[in-house]
C-alpha cells in the first residue's frame, strides 16, 4: 500500500476557569481540519469548548479562522481525537503540519508528537534555512 499524506491544522481560543488563586487559563482547540495531498477535505470539525469555561480570547479564531463565536457547537474533543488517530492506524499514512506539536497537544494527542509517521514542516524549514 502506498504512503498517503494528510495535512492537519487546528484553530484555538483561550479560556479560563475558576477565580482568584484558583484561576486557570489555557488554549483549547475549536476546530480541526485535515486535507489529503490532493487538497480534498478529509475532515473538518468544529470542536466544543470545555463546559464550565469562560472564553476570554477568541479573536484569531473569529477573524482569521472565520469561525462563528458559538463555542458550544461541534463534536466533543474525544470524537476529534479518534478521527485524527484513525488516520495513522494503517501504519502507512503520514500526518504533516506546521508546528504540528501544538495541534496535537491541543487535541490532547501529544503522545503522537514523536510518532514516526508525524512530520512537523516548521522544523524542516528551520533545518533547511
């Protein structure tokens, strides 16, 4: 079976939870897109923001990602994780992206960061430059 390549990109917003000394802030994934080498859309999914969080910065996702600011829309994070993980199940496919570690961390798939079939194009650009 020939190697297939897929490119991945995620959009993020910043959320917070708690108050005072218990205040926590972090980035969460609100969309994930995957295209084939032929630029066919393989996956596009909105991802719900975690429940009981308050959005405090969604400017990039709204202005550059053109996403509507209803962060309750979409699939649960677990569904997006399973779909992305499924792309690598055949042992032949290659998953590529720019700063892909951030996308994988946002999907809580950081363990795939060092997977032999995952390629970060930003690292290759730095090495070539």
